[in-house]
C-alpha cells in the first residue's frame, strides 16, 4: 500500500462530487481525499495496485487535472 499526492484543479465540493465515482473506481471509497482548504487542492490517494498514471487518468476523466507531488 502506498500514498500518492497530487496538485489538482478540483476547486470545490461540487468538483469533488463529480470526481468521486472515478476516484472510487480506481482507489476505492474512503481511500482518497481532496484538501479543498489547501491552495493547491491536494489530492491524497492510498492505493494498493493503482499507479500514479491511473490516478491521473481517473482525475482527467472527471474533467480535472492532477500533477504528482514528489
């Protein structure tokens, strides 16, 4: 299990709701969180098998951008 962090373009609760089905599918419910209070809207995802690229693609399918934080 690993934790991945991304800077995102998810800006509000409505955006987060729109992204929920995509992120739940790739990471599982309760395995991700977007810090909407942080200026960079940090997405933290705990994954067992999903890759960084798969998480980025899931966010993209929801209509948003995600950039890995190293």
